[in-house]
C-alpha cells in the first residue's frame, strides 16, 4: 500500500516537473527578451542623442522604458537604468540632447549589467 502511494507521488512530481519547467523557462526567456530590447533601444537613444536628435532620443528612451518595465526582473541595475532613462526622457523633452545623452549612456551601462 505504501509503495503505491510513493509511486503515485513520484508520478505526480514527475509530471509537475515536466509541465512546470517549460512554463517557468518561458517566463525567464520573456524577461530576458524585454531586458535585451530595453538595452537596444537605450543604445539607439544614445546614438541619436550624440547626433543632437533629442526628439528621437526621447522616442527610443520611452520604448526602452516600456521594455524595462515589462522585464519583470528584480535588479538594482534595472532600477538604476530606469531612473536614468526617465531623466533622459525629461531632458530630451526639454531639448537638452547633451544631458539626455549622458543619462541614456548611464542607462545603457546599467541595463547591460542586468542578468
């Protein structure tokens, strides 16, 4: 009798592992994808900021913020990157492409450290 209970529990555990592992892996991949997208848009923001295009910097920084927020990762680097991207948006909207670029660069530095 005990053998059946143990075998049944083992089967339930195995099925749960087979179903649960891909589910959680998929969530991890989605978080990685959003973090990578945030980094790419932040890099684009820097590139346009260096060309003096504050308006395009703002567009890319806002897109980076959307992806960073959707990443769902608990990381001090992500938090710091978001802070700098928000400041880049504010400075870019004020027409200060140089200061906005500096903040976007800081955002890139921090987002590249997100694991």
